[in-house]
């Protein structure tokens, strides 16, 4: 029986998702598993929960940057911290990412937008990050940014957010294996283990 | 240069701290490091932050039990979930634990109280958990429970909570190595690595 694919649900405004976005290609290669990249708009779900992960909690936010920095170093991922946070236009970043996943340039855009955010200090979802990221991956920014603002893409993002909520998702990144939810970059290895062995090792 | 000791700051009402309490003796043996067990009253800090980790967030709470269950299985720790939550008298559990750390029976009590909570379903800090846990470790419950309610112990718990806050602590369990904070049972190995190498590996 082939190993199942893993749904990678993430939101472009998430800090810890930077680690996953940067290391997932190597995890895919090493594990032989396929990850489906599925952007959704976490902020909708957080607002429904009345939950603010970091922005109004200074101790938690300070810890988050320190922890992200330590783990980036562990994985050999460059990082300049703190990055601008929270990202005010994360919904637009998610719309562009979703459009990109449809059109085949999504992973390249997502990695470049995160690189600009976490290595150059340019806020994701806002200018110049979006245009520059699209340009860097060889896409023409203007028509893409217009399509990303369409009702069609907005509705698709809303549908993906509904699917995330139905799976019990409340944060980012997430890995879903046959309905089993793993939350956090630090659960990526648990998800890989689950896909292969149906247990965490 | 000898490896530094690690401060293990925890609160008896914490669910993930069950995993740490049960596996810490083996981690101490394997690492050669010394952990100082320091109960504090997290609820004071959470109230100041206006932060409720799980109780008003059903998706997050459901995930927490599932994650604790998977990781308990990974570590070979027995568990019957969900355990009663939140524990209404966690302050008293912390007072008894702090008194026990002073008097030399603290770790035994803490492990037994967690065992009764997470394996037998008896809420920590309330009866019959406290009396039965003290009895099980060969202590006379009545005089201990009276001493645990003293102003002296209450003040000491408040002081430890102040120290936790000053270290940037906002959850449980925590591992502090020379001022470097690691939060979560899943960061225990990071703390051990930091104590030995001054980096996370």
C-alpha cells in the first residue's frame, strides 16, 4: 500500500510556517512522501475563537522569536529576526499563494515571499514583497495581482478555510494525514511517522 | 566546566507537564544533568495575560488531548484521556508540591498526583487525589495539607511565580538554562542540548 499524501495547511502570515516552507522540499525528498500545499486564511478562524496568538502577549511573542531563531539555526535556515509582525495584508499573500498553487508557480512564490519577509525584513502580503517575489520567480506581477484579487480566488480561499476549520485546525502550519491533525513545524516529523507507521515514533 | 543545572518550572494544573514529570528521571539519567523542580502558579500569569490556553477553545483542547495521547504512546507512558480539566484546585496542588520539594518528598508526590490524574481520572489538587497521593508515598496527609495551606507556603509559591514571570514564562512545562527559556515538553531535548552545547541540535 503506498504511503498517503499529506495535506500541508498553512497561512502566509504565520511565523513558524517559515521553517516548514524552507525545509519541506528536503523532507519530501528524504521521506518519499507527497505534500499538498494548501494556503488558507487562519485569521478568520482566530477571530472566531477570539484568539490572538502573539501580538497582545509580549512574553509569548518574545519567546516565539527566540524559539524560531534557535530552530532556524538547528535546521541551517538563514533568518533575520524579528521579522515585521503581524503582517497586515496576510489575506492578500494567501490569495496570491492559492492562485500560484493552481497555476504551478505557488511553491516558488511562497518560498520567495517568506525569504523576503524573514531574511530581508519585507512584510509578507504588502509591497514591495508581493511584486518583488513574483518578479524574482519570473512572473509578471500586475496581471497576477489582479487575478489574485478576483472573487473566484477569494471564494476558493474561503472554501479552503472552511475545510481547515472542519479538520479542527486553529493554527499554522498543519499536516493532515487521513484526518489525523499535526500542528506546528515541530510536528512535521510526527506527521511523516504517522503516514508511514500510523504512530508517532 | 561542568554542565549547568536546569530549572524545571512547572504548574501542577498543566496537561503537557504530565509527559515531562513521567520521563524526566530517565532524561536526567541519560543526560547526566540535574533538574531543579520548581512549582509555580501559572494561573496568576495567565490571568494577567487574559489568556486561556484551552478551556474556551474546543478545537485547541481536542487537539491537545490527541497530541498528548500520541506523545504519551511514543514515550511508553500510560494515559487515560481526557483527564478532568481544568483542575479547579491547581493552586493547592502547587502548594503541596512546593512544600514537598522543601521537605524531600516532592518529586514522589508530583509523580503520584499526576499518575492519579492522568491514569485514574482523579482531578489534581482536589480530594481524593491529594490525600491518596500523599498516603501512597508514605506521608501522613492531614499535617502536610495543613502546612501546605500556611501563609509561608503561599508566599513562597507567589515568590516562585514572580521568578517565573521575570524569566518570561507564560506556560508549562519550562526548562531554563542560564536564563535561556525552553517552553513545552517537546523542547526538553532542546534544553538538554543547550546545556551541553549552547545550541539546539
